[in-house]
């Protein structure tokens, strides 16, 4: 293992770990040469006597390096002096060569003039030629920079903290600014440095202990204690040690084992003895195994035998156990040879092996040689203090290797009573010294079979640190004085006062506990004042402190109350004098709420005298109440006291009172006490009232009201009143409060009227009623609806109104709601089915609840069957059309009780719910398709069933898409500048009628397409105005309501427009007959209309000549009727019916007539009436404008009669 080079021993000043910089190109070769040579070779080269002790050949080799060990060659010194004497372009002050002792600090300073510089220059610090120290800044190296604005000078500092020996060497400072550059070199010398121990080659010192003893086969390191010079040996070729031992004299065994690193000589001799036995000639083996094999650890060995008969079966054994083929053991057959390979040999493979062939066997020994142990991580020098734990650590190349430790050449043998302890952790070996002393300072080394390492341990006296110094103390008279300090070591010391030793007394105690030293003086006196000093033994260190004894000021408050309260009536003057003591006379400062009260002529001021301080308040006000603070201060200390000044006055007026309840001639009012009671308790209140329109107040009580509630009486109902309050305390009566809100004495209303049942389900009952006949001045706030079950009440006789009355306890009646309801209709929920309930209702206003109104008979809670009915929206009565990819969301309301059962079908089959979503509620059903496809087109049937009653409806949905292209496009004829085209309609019309075609042309030369005709309805066309001499292609797009087809069909042949030479004859065409009998293209549709809302009937007709349109109702022509309006635009005929009534229902007919014929079409119109509310059995029904009278029974249908 090579030793560290000089560069590694003299690393950068900063001890923080960092990657070692790459050496210069010349240095690696030197290091490699030095590292590859064994230690014994290095010992042969002795350093010249002129060099200092500890410098070997490596220092000699690197004499031209910047990493010197403290001195530079003469030539380099001259170069540096020459460089530093040259004229500098940037530096005005350069760092100078310095000297420092180990553990001390040193600072190098460089200054740069910045008059001609626009920004800060760049500076770099180097050690040697290449190591940038900016990356090494830390605990032991600090770089600083400052700028003086007046002189415009940059100052750069490099401070080395607690220098070490390896910090010595040559340093360089470089500064640059744009194209300017300057540098200078300087040296650092560190004194008290020591040399290193010369390296020793442990391999040249191996020898074997005596055979036959207990320690036979172990290493003896005693030969390493003395330095031996061994001649350098050239590398020899690898030699078979077994051959040497077999042919050598027994007296040379130990020499051969030592020379070739044999560690177990006794074991080898035993095996060699067995190998020398005479082997009988074998009939099975033509060639047997060698007596022994030797292989290095991790290598591969080959065993070979040759059989006399190749048919014999061969088996291999290790220590008597048969070996099976594996990745480690490989068998081969080559003719009569039988071969076994052992891969990756380990120490466990060191054993006896034999092979059997028939009844015979031959054996051999395998010896696995372990490589020498190398030191991979060297020891490092350690500096420690007495009493500390010291650890010296190194690493070797193998786990749990045999390693020996030495101190100054003597082997360290740890034991139970020894302070030395050796710890092994894998490849790490650690020497631990507990409680180091100065005697432990020495050179420690570690040795293995293949390497060594050494390091120095320096143990010194710890520097004394003052952890807690003495502090100056100012102590009040009679208090305790405690001077306390703490130092880093547990040593004794001496106390002095004014230069004289301190003697312990009953009042003065000296305490020493560990590292803490105390001087305690009880009941401080004036004579205890002075300068105190503590001096630790064996150290030239003093800890001084000053003690000052003082008498603090005091405030005398004996003349005040127990709570220091002073009371003054508002408007009077307050002069508060407070006696004070203290030496020197204290300075008094009055303050209130952190605001100082100054001396002077203000309304609130302070007056100070030597023995007292006075607070003066002229004309005291309410806001002057509060806590006043007096603060005394002198050299002895401070004193503080708080005095509460209370300014009493009449109370504030109370807040406006609240009227919480009213009756027909009385009310109840309440109020809150005033925010400010004047500083004294409130004794009571006076109450006054007046009419709102009057200005005359009348007092209602002549004795004080102690409470905050009052009940005025003897008021007139319906008249608005106001009330106000006066607060009274010991000082007087406050101003009146603000008047209350106007209130009116009121009475409750009369009971509600016409309580009736609106509807009943299995769990609910809906009631309705009319407002009370007499409401009164209080108005009506709402209603309370209550119910109780039959069986918990006893009925009395009916009253004169014919309604039953019930004397029920309040607990039997249950409220149907939490809050008041303002409507005259309410549904009672959550009732048990088939139960019977009684119902009553009360009217509530500010005066309270009225007498209840009872329903005359118990109500049975049971569902009333309502036949199902589907209300198809108007836009769904025709075919519902959507494009492919659009969403379909249809809502169809329906009616029916109880909850109907719904079912959907598409074209008579069940709907696939994976493609179409159906959502049902109590009042409607929704069919939803997220992205419509053409397969969704069809007839959708809805069925709504309530028990045995069924209602059905159908909806037609058409999903359309763009059409396909025409099938075939042909050129029928070409003449002149014209081309006749024909084509056939597309196979796929996109589920919608084809509305037209778009024709384009393209010149064969450019093939750019231009539209010729758009929205063309026929399947043949003539293209005109073509250019003579050009050749054209044509293509046709199909079009429907979704747009043009994606592709177009092009003519297979081209049309050539010939040049002059052809005579074109215009063909003769017969006039086309455009006359046509009238025909309806869009029929009338049966329609439902709502009474009072306009309704329209629409259809479309075509014919030539234009037909005459006539509208009829029930076969009677509609002529000059203002309730009807008729329109006709582009063949679309519309009849508008203004605000239809049920009488407008019937059969409507549209008649079209021209010269060629007559055509009619009919539809039915049904007008529905929306009722205001739900009918009550036995009650008449009224509609707007006309009166409808009907007398339906409960739960049954009825006809409506119109009374004009």
C-alpha cells in the first residue's frame, strides 16, 4: 500500500472534507511510481543528511512543487521577490509573507484602488499553483471584502484560523478587471512542526514462530521494531511452492515459507508428509492426481486423471462427500482423461479431494493461498486534550484481518485493566484510548501482512475557557450578593476584594462545585461594595467584577384606601399629594395609559418636590377616570405605583326601550342599563309615555322602578304610543332615553273560516282555509295548523255554527310545522296510513293566537286514485329531429296517483339502457342520449300505469347525418362550350331527404376545383361557358339538411371542349308545363291549447296557379272574425286564435282551391282550462272572466258548466 505523498500530507488550510484537486500532469507519474513500489524498496533510499528529519525521498522528488513542507528552493524565492518588486497595475497594497505558530490566527490583506473601475474587481486566492481556496472557506479559513466609499478602495482579507503545520507553503493572490490583471505571491511559515516517521515494509519483516508451540503458524512482528535495510529485489516469476518444498532440505522449509508468504507451515509439513508416501501402481488409473495443488484465493484449479479403461465410472469426493456438478464444480471427459474444475476458490475449498474408478481411488490436497492484507486507509495525526477519548482509525483490504498496533515501536496488548481498547468493524480497525494523558503522546503505528501506517498523537493541557464570566452587580441594601462564574475545567481558585484575600464568615460564603465558583454575601451592607477578582489555580487568568450597594426609592400610599382609589365629583378640582423616599432623591414621572403627564400649567399636570409628588386635575371630567401611574427612579432603582381616580357623574341615558308584548290596553316593555352608570350604582328608573302624535310626556311611576321591565296600562286600543326611560343614581337623574318604536295596543283576531280538506294521500293530508273575518289593528302574522289522532279526544255538542268543538289537553294537539305559515294551504306530512285525524287552525298576530277553527269531522288518511295522464310537449307531437353526435334530452310530464309505473319501448322492443338513459321522477320522465346515432331513430312508446289504468303516448325521433356521395356521374353530351351531366342519387341519404346537389369543375391541367352550381335539385344539369380548348373533369356533392356529403363522385372521363370547326345547333325544347293541382306538403296536427293563451295552426301547400286558402271551423267558414288571424307566406298557411276559451275547441279545416282542383285537410283543437287552486268537494269553482259552477264529489271527476 503506497504512503501518502507530500501533496496529500499538506492539504488545504480548511479541514472541511472536499474532493482532492487533480495534480499537475507531472505529479501523477511520480506519485504512481512511488505508490507502486513496496515499502521495503522505499527504505533502501535514505534521504540526504542535509534535509530536516522526517523528509524522505518523496520530499526530495517534489522539491519543485508549490506544496513544500515549509521552505521553498532558493530559485523560487528569487522569482517571488522579483515578481513582487515589479510595478503593480491594480494592487496598492499586497499581502506579505507571514509567520504563525500552530493553533494561532493570521490575516493576509490586499487592497485595490477603484477610481478607474466601474464595478468590483474579481479576486482569487490560491495555495500553490492551482488550488482555489474559495471552495475551502469554512471553520479554519475565512475570506472577507470591504469597500471604503470615501477613499474608493477595496480591501480583501484572507484569515487562517488555528493554523496547522500542513498549512505552511506558498500562496498566491490574483485580481482581475476586464482586460487588467495583477497577481502576487507570498509564503506562510508555521512553527513547531515535526517530521513524519519513515515507512517500513512489513512484508520484509515476516518470520515464523517455533513449530510445535501453541502459536505455531502465527506472525511475529518483533523484527519490525528495528529499522532494517533490505536490498531491492526484482520481481521473480511465480514459483510452485510445493515443488520447492518437495525438493528442498527440511532445514530450509521455514526460509521458503517466509520468502513466499506461507502462514501455516506446520499444516503444510503434515500434508507434505502424507504426499511423500509411496503410491502403489494402479490398474484403473493410467495417470493419477498430483500429490497437491496450490491456488490463490478466487482462482480456478484443474484436477486431471487418466483412466486405463475409459468405460470405468468416475466419482469425485471432497472430505468423503461426493461432489455433484454445479457452476462451481465442472466435469469434462476427453478420451481417457477425466477433468474436474473448481471455480472461484475460497478458503473453504482448502481440503482433501479424491477420485474413485471402480474399486480404486487416488487423492490429492488443495491449498488455497490468501493474498497479503494491505492498508487501504492510512492513520491520520490527531491532536487531543487531557481526559478526552481518542480514536485512531485505519482500513485494511480484508474483513476481520490480523492487525497489530504499536506505540513508539512497542506492541500494544489490550487487557481488562488497560486503557487501550481495539475495535474491529469489518475492514475498519480502531484503537481507542480512554482518558488520554500527556504520557499518551507518541507515534502509533499499525501493521498487517502486506502494509503499515503510522500517525502522531499529541495530548496537551486543555486551554482554559471562561464559560460564564463574573458580571458587575448592583445590589439593593439588605439583599443577597451572588458572584458566579463558570470555567471549562474543574480546578480550584482564589477570591480577592480590592486586592486582599476574601475570608469566609457567617455572612460570606465561598462555594466551589465542579466547574462553578460562587461568592455569596447575605444581607448586603454598604461596606460590601468594592472590586472582586477570582483567579483559577495554575492559570494566569483573572475574572473581575464590581459590586455596588444601593438604596432604592419607595412610594408611601398610607393615606389612600385599600385599593388606592380616589373619588372626585365631576367639575371639582383634584390635588393628590403622594409622599416619596429614596437617596439620592428620586425623579418622579406621572403617566396615564402610557402617556406621560408633564409639569406645567395644563389642566392635568404634576408637581414634584424632594419629599413628595403631586397630581393636579383642574375641573375634573368623566374622561379623567382611570388608573394613574407614578414612577420613581434613581441610581438605586425604581419604584412604581398605580392610583385609581374615579370621577362620578349622573348616568348616561339608557338605550331606547323595547316593547315585547302588547294587549288591548297594555304592553310589556324592557330596556338595558345605561352604558355608563356615572361611577355609582343605578338606584332605579322613571318611565314616561306619550301618544305618537302628541308632544306631552306623562310619568307613569313616582316610585323608582328597580327592575328593567315595566307594564304600562290604561291605553287606548289602536292608538300609537311611545315610551322613554330615565336612569337615577346617587348623583342625580340622567337625560331621557330615545323614545321606543311606536306601538299600538292590539287584540287577537277572530278564528279562521272555511277550513276544508284539499287532498289526501297515504301519508299526507292537505288542508285549506279562509282568513279570519275580523283581523283588527294588529294585522295578521300567520297561521298555526295542529292535528290530533281520533281516540284521544271527547266531542261535545256542536255549537251554533254547526261545527264540533273538542276539549283536548294541549299535549294531544301536535303542530304540523315549526314556524308560522303565511299561506292558507298546508300539507301535513308523515301520517300513518288508514288513520283518522282531527285538524284545527289558529290565526296569529302580535297580540297572540286566536281561537282555533276545527274541521267538522275526522279525516281518513288514504290515497285517492288519480287516473294517469301523459302531457306530451307541443314540439314532440311532430317528428323530433337531431343530428348525429348531438345530445337528446326529452322531458315528458305526466300525472297519476299513487305513483305510476312507467315503461319505454323502441319500435316495440325494450330499450337498451346501455345506449339510452331513462330517468323517472314522480312528475316526469326523461329520455337522454349523450351522443345520438342513426340507430337511435325510431318510434318510442311510453306507457304510464296506475293500478289497472294505463295511458300511452308515442314519440318519433329521427337522427340525421350528412348524405353519401351520388352513385355515378356521367357526361352525356359535349357541344360547343357546354357539357350535359347526369347522376344517380346517393345510396345513403343520411336518414333525411336529399335537398340538392353541388356541382364543381376542374381543369385537367391544374385540377383546381371551382363550384359551378349550388343547391341544385335535379339529377341532370348542363354546364355552360366552358373555355374552348380545355379539358374538364366534374364532380357532384349530395346535400341534405345536415350539409354536403363528405366525399364527391367524379366523372371517370373528361370533357374536351373542341376548338372552332364544329357548328352547334341549338336543340328545340318544348315548353315545360308548370301547372299543378293544390297539394298539402305539411298537414295540420291535432293540437292542445291553454285557455287565455294564443294558439296557432300551421300547414304548407303548393300549387300553380297559386291556390286560394279558406279556413273553416266545424265545416263553417271563418270570415271577418276578430278572434282569428290568417297568414300565408311562401306556401305556409297559419291560423292564429287569440286567447281561446273552451268554446274555441273543435275541428278546424284548411281548404286550398285553384283551377286544377281542390284539397282539404283537418285537425282537432282542444282547449284546456288551468284552475286557480284545487277544488274542494261541495264547493263551487270560479274562473277568470266567467263563472264555472260544478258540484264534484270527493275523488271523482266532474263536468264544468259555464254561466254567462
